[in-house]
C-alpha cells in the first residue's frame, strides 16, 4: 500500500520483534492450512534468537602478557642500549680507578723503598768517615808521643853534655805535662769530631727514613684521592642509570596503557561490527519473510481475481480488481494506482500502438517498435515510481502495490485470466 514517506525496516527492538513475530505466525498458519495439520513444535522467537546472539558476542581482548611484552620490547629498544652502554662505562671506570689506586701505591711505595735503600750507604759512609777520623787522631797521638819522646831524649843528651843532668827530671816533667795536655786536647777534638759524625749520621738516617715514610704516605693519599674521584663519578653515573631505568619503566607503563586502550577500542569495534552484522542478517530475514508473504498474498489475490473478474476489461475491470484488493479502507492507494493506469492508457505511444526505440535503420532513422504488455508494465512502473508528474509525485508504493497495479492493468486490457 502507498505510504507518504520512505519505507524503513529499522526501529525499536520491540517493533522489529512484533513484525517478525507476526510474519512468522502468518507463515505458520499458511503451512497449517496447506497441510491440514497443527504444528506441535514450540515456536522459535526470532527476536529472542537475535537477543541471544547479541548477548553471545564476545571478542577476546589481547592477553595482558602479550601487550606487556610488546610495550617492554618497544621501550627496551629505546632505553636498553643507553643503559647497557652506561653500565659498561661504569664498570670500565671502576676497574680503571682500582688499577690507578694500586698503581699510585706501587709507584710511591717503590720510591719509598729506593729512599730507604740509601740508609745502608749512609751508614757505611759515616762508618768510614768515623774510622778515618779515629785513624787520623790516632796518628796525631802517635806523632805527639813520638815528638815528645824525641824531644825528651834530645834534652837529656844536651843536659848530659852540659853536665847538668840534675835539670833533666824537671825538663822531662814539663815535657810530659805538655805531652799530656796536647794528647788530652787531641782526644777531646777526636770525641767532638766523632760526635758530630754520629749526629750527621743520625740526621741523614732520620731524614731518609722520614722521606721514605712521607713518600709512602703520599702514595696512599693519591690513591685515596683517586678513590674519592671514582666515588663521585659512580654516584653521578649511578644517578643517570637510575634515571634511565625509571624512564624505561615509565615508558613501558605509558605504552602498555596506550596498547590497552587501543585493544579496548579494537574489541569494541569488532563487537559493534558483529552487532551490525547480526542486525543486517535480522533485517534481511525480515525483508525476505515480508517478500515471501507478499508473494503468497499476490498468488492468493491473483487466484481470487481470476475467479471473480475473468473476462472483465476496461476501467471498470481495473477498478473492480483494486476495490476487491484494497476494499474501502485504502481509497488513496486504489485511486493513485487507477490514476497511473489511466495515464498509461492515455500515453500517445500506447494509443498509436508503437513507439520509437533506441535502434535505428540503415538510414539513421529511429525504428518503430510495437507496444507490448511488457512495455506498458514498464510505463506503469515508471509512473508509480514518481518519474512522471501529477498526483502520484512524492508517493511511494510497496512491491505488493506494484504487483497489484500490474494485475489491474491486465484487467483493464482484459488479459487477467
């Protein structure tokens, strides 16, 4: 029947369910009438089937472990080379710092040993100097003793020649006193010289020992300075390493959240696609059932019309057919179809019985083609589709309306059998 707007199978779920349930019930009644049997099987609710299928939509999300591995791999490609490079550099610097510390200790320790090794030479040199000093003073003592002995002998001989032997003891006593004085003075000088040599020896040994100790301490201080510098470097590099690892973890979490969001969108999109597919299938089934019902109705109407209007033609035949089909409840559709049939029958080509086709003769002139029933049905379809002008413009007819109009046209021409 004609409707004032485009036909739409969409709507609320309840309207879809009601429509498909009505069609299913009609088909069931037709099957029962044909077979004469009453079905004992429970009816299947198509809408409930659709709801069950929609409820059964379940698109599995990507496993968390897989998303985590993907995020970890992407973040690792960015951070792992930097982390490994910094760790390797820290390890090399630590080894090099330890080696430098040991090298400083060894170098200054060797220098301290060299300085300490000079002490035996100093001792030997001082011993030689002492020995030389002692020998020199011993020689001096011997010379003094020899000189005073010679002097005493000469005086005694002189006094003997002079016949004054009585003066000899006094002269000898004076000489002995002089000798003793000079010998004592020589011994005192020797003791002072030996004391000075000993002090010089002690000073040299002490200096050498102190220098050796200071050198060894300097090596330890250098090693500690290297250790402090190494510790400062390791703290700075360790801070950078911690920052890189923290950035890597943050990147993993951010990328994981992004991947989870994208996966959720994928799941939602696939579920929506599956929902749309089910709805398309549902609407297609609804459309097919409606078409089947239309065909069954047309067949029944045609059979009934053949029985009622056999041999009737002209406008009254078409009008009677439409009245039988639509009754008195839809005068708009019946009147609109009748207007379309009248327009077809008033078409100049139909009246003339021929029309110019798209084909041309050898001279280029259009070929006249005989008007056939198919040509008239095509005219009627175009007229009812709104291509023409007049009261039908803007109206829309269902497939059943179109078939009813063609049957009415056949009734008009007396060809409804």
